[in-house]
C-alpha cells in the first residue's frame, strides 16, 4: 500500500517538512504498523543533524531506545506539536543527549586505580571527545578526555546555506566508533544503569535539577563545565534574557533556539509532565502489589491525554 496520512502543515515552516506514514508488515501474522516519516529537500543542515544523531545511536543503542520512548511519551502527552507552541521531537532528542553527555557516572575502569572514582559521562560528547582517547579508551587509560577546542579548517567550516556571512563548524567525531561503543557498553554493565534508571533520571533532571532561568540546553559545553549560560547566548547571539522558560541551542546553528516556539505557559505544562512521568516511574518501582514490567511502565507514562470532548456519560 502507498503512503498515508499526508501532513502538509509544516511546508511553510523554517525547515519545510512533508510528514506521512508508511504501512509496514514484516510478514506472518504480525499486525501492520505505521512508520512515521519526514521528508525534507535541499536541506544540508538536516543531513548534518541526522548524521550526528545517527552516530550517537551507533555508539549507544540505549540512546536510540530512550529517544523512542521519550518521543512516544511526548506525543501521547500532547507536548510534541510545534505548530501548537510545544516542543519538536528534535528538541526532546537534544535534551536527552545533553543529559547523557552531562550526567556524571562514577567508574572504576579505563585505567583508573583500584578504589578510585573516575567521573565519566554516560555517553561521550561527539563534538568534544578527544579522538585519541575515543579510539581505544581502555588502552589509553585515564578518565574521559576532551579536546581543548574544535578544529576550524576548510573541512569543518561550512558556509550557512541561507544566512549570509555565517559559517557553521560541522565537526564531530564520527569514525572509528568501536572504542566508544565498548565504552558505552561497559558503562551500562559496570554501573548497573538500566534503561529504567536512565529514563527516570532524565525526567528528574529536567523536572527538578536543570536551572532554566540561568542555563540553556546545549551540546556545545564540555563535560566538566557548567551548562551554557543565558547571558552568554544574549551576548553572542542576541537571545533574550527576559524570555523565561526552555531554551535549546542547536548543535550546529548556534544562533538558533530549537525551543523558540514554546510559549511560557506550555513550558510550565511540559515541566509538569516531566514531574508526572518521574513520579509514575518511582511509584511503579515501589509497588504495593505486583511489580509492573518495563513495557507496562512505558505504557503507564505514555498514557494518552484524555480530550475533554471524549468525556461520555457512564
């Protein structure tokens, strides 16, 4: 069968996108599913962003799984529609990677002395990780390392396709990924960081820990540094200091706020949904009766928002 549910709403957006669903059936008696697809033409920056996210999924399959759960959650909770002034799926994925690359994870491996606690991120930041360390973290030894500055040369600096006199630093570590894949796998096993624990920590971080008044969600800060400050974005790119709420810096178009469409009232609603999801996971982990399976917990936090128009008399 052909494509279904063609959506042309975003054809007039800053990045025009045609959205549609494609039916898929693996064969046998399995139920047909619909695969959501986005189509964008002549958009090299989208290819760059996609390549970065794809590389994260290659070194850390858990990142891909978490992103799928979070996207399902955001859509079910009705906080994933930019045309209605909520956050895009891309924005939620950037928030996830910010969390995973910023979160400290005590370790006793990669060359550390026995009994020492080496601080490592859950997932290395591909735009800052030291290439020498990344090729073989175990052989190099020592804690996680990052480069002093991103390279700026004819290979990494590219002219922006629409913004005059603006160049984009396209650099990120994207080859020889076997060492980083081993690092992420060892993090998962050595620290008993199950997907459920990471998911709960993600919701807690953005519900209670992250200081939205002071900081911007960004992938362009080093692991041992504070998050990007709003004052810096105001000075460098003219971002408003008086616009309270969520702000997300694009990984490459540093002047662009991915969350600029999110209204203040909707941001408060999104933050409440972070709190609610975290509470549901904690309650499921300490049940009064039979414990829930992982799938049941996901179904619980992804319970669709009930439309007031759906209310019917019993």
